[in-house]
C-alpha cells in the first residue's frame, strides 16, 4: 500500500501548495455533525468563497471512499451535509479502518490537521476546537484535538472554545502540551459565542503578519506542533454571556442525564444548544466561522 492509496490531494490544492500560493484547510465534522442541513452546506460553500475572495485556495478535508481527501468538491460537501450524522465522525483513531473499508468520514480538527499537514498546508480555519470537558477530572473526556495541536505543525484559527468545555482546564492542558494560544487583537481568550471568558491568552498579536512570523519562528526551530489562534466573534454577532451560559448549562445537564459519552458528546451538545436558542446560536456560529475564514486567508497570504 502506498500513500496515494490512502491520501488524495485535489489538483488545485496540489498546484497551489507546489507554487507557494496561500491555502486554507477546512474541516468537515462541522458540516456533518456541527450544523443542520441545509445551513451546513450553504455555510461550507460560503466559507470556501470567502477564502477565495481573500486571495487563498480553500481545501475542505474529508475521508471520501476510503481516501483522506484534501480539497473535496462542492458535490462532496453537499453529500456530507445531507448525510449528516450518518457520516462517521473521523478522529485520528478512525482513519485506518475507514480507509481500509473504503468508507466516508467527516474530519474533526484532529484529522483535518493531519490531512493539511500531509498536503503541505499550514493554516486551517474553523469555528471551535475540542478541549477538556467539564467534569473531565472524572470522565477523562479530553478531545484528541489538543494532542494533535501539540504534535502536528498546522495553525488552527478558531473563535476560542465553547464553554461546553472547562476553559480553564483546557488552557492548562494546552500549556502542558506546549501549544501556544494566541489572542488575535485581544489579551483574553474568547469563548466562541462571546468575546470574553475571563481567562488570559499566552500572547496577543494584532496583525496577520505577526501571527505568520510567530508560526514561522516556531517551525524554523524545528520544535514542531501547531498553534491555536483565537479570533473573537465580531461584536455585532456576539451573544449575551449570561443567556448563552444558562443554555450551555442546560445542555450539559441533559447530556449527563442521558448518559451520553465519548465522541457523541460534542455533537449532542452543539445540536442541543442550537435547539435551545431557537437558531440564534447557529447564526452566531456561522458568522464567526466566516470571520475566521477571512483571517485564515490573510495569515496564509503572509506565510506564502
Ligand atoms: N466544537 C465546536 N464545533 C464543532 C466541533 C467542536 O464548537 O464542530 C467539532 C470539531 O470537529 C472538533 C470536534 O474537532 O467537534 C471535537 O470533538 P470531540 O470533543 O469529540 O473531540
Ligand atoms: Mn471527547
């Protein structure tokens, strides 16, 4: 078996990477497991458009018919969005089996980083990353995303972490793993739906060039690992912190009551929050993803 039997990089992405054009990777779990159809497909296609408008090539990643594919087609985006949670959520441990069975999979932050890295892409934009869950001192539910950030040299542009997670423990874990957390234009870690969390980031950087330079220095040293760039949701789309906190608490309580565990936890919570807010959180979610796509394209342009 060769790498080409397991990995497919689209011609456009291959050409862009080879000629040092800016490329931004995008995940597909957000499509299949993070948003309802048809908003998920509409959002994913708009994100690709925004990246192009900002001078970069988009590379949405997924497992398609047994190949980790970097740069899926609009038809494949539609397919993954329509099939929704019936598509396997593919984390690091799932890749081997999904590929050998010629199956499909929606890539998480973890596996999108893996695909990006194999294709030579440095920047990846999304909404939120996984982290240390509330109650992890008992459940040990810590997202594989944090481990991946510590070893794979890809920068992840996100809107911080949702407080479905224990943000304080997530920051501690990232510190232990040596993952730099950069606040884009802020000293404070944004909390996805809101711009504030009460926690400090490691460094505040204010321009795409500053972020690109920090990443470049880290990679030039050869110490490896990624970087988490936390870009706050634009003020006009941010939600009321008390309101969203009460919703998240309800969702977490319901999740515990139902005994939901493992890889089901995050998709359950995302869906529950969307239902409890009557779609308001989905609108905010979509806007912050667009905002991250714009920043990702600008950083990729600086790196290129
Ligand atoms: N957090 C979000 N939206 C998402 C996810 C997390 O706000 O869509 C998805 C991402 O794909 C992330 C994954 O990599 O969930 C993390 O899942 P887990 O907590 O099971 O590691
Ligand atoms: Mn988990």
